[in-house]
């Protein structure tokens, strides 16, 4: 369990966000091409990476704070 706590989960979350951003563009994205963010995969992939990084970092810090309180 100690080795799992040393992993920087935020970067794993960013990788999952990249995949999620590409999938969102491919499956749901803007059909007409008039949407500035969703119309190109080059903009959706970084947005997904940022959201994945922030989400995973938030969960990691919350778990760390919870473990410190115990």
C-alpha cells in the first residue's frame, strides 16, 4: 500500500482525461463545426487532460488529508 501512495495520481488522471477528451470529441463533439471548443480534437484533448489532472489531484489530496486525520 505504501508504493501506491508514492504514485502521482494526477498524471494518471491527465492521461485518462486525454483519452476522455478525444472520446468526447469523436462521439459527442460538435457536428456543424461552429463550436469553437468541441469542433477540433486538438482543443478537446488538452481540456480533457486539464480536467483529468485537476480531478485526480483533488481526489489524491482529499485522500491524503483523510489519512493524515486518522
